[in-house]
């Protein structure tokens, strides 16, 4: 999965930092259930480009921070934005 090994870990860290549930995140990103997000967080599935863009916008972080394993998230500066 070149370069995406840490995506799920980073997504979980953002979600936990902002104290939001999988269900809430799924709703904000337009999913009926949280199973897809859970599979991404656990590394069972890779995210789609659209998913990465939605997460980036929602949490106010760059796609580079999410996708590049060598970059750390700036969690303290992240903030939840209103989704559409």
C-alpha cells in the first residue's frame, strides 16, 4: 500500500482528538454506516481519493499530511469544519 500504511492510524487520531464517533464521522462524510470507515482505520481497506479529500476538508488538514507516511499530522491545529 505504498505511502498509505498510516492513513487509518492518522484518521483514528484525528477522530479521537476531536472526540467524535465513527457514526458521526460517517454521517458527516455521507455514508449510511460506519463500517467502511472502520475498515479504513483498521487497515483492511484503502481510502478512495474522494474519501481522502472529504476527510482533509472536514478536519482542516492537508492531503499530504494524511497520505504521506513520513509526514506527521498537525492535530493540534486541526479543526472540524462544517460539511456541505
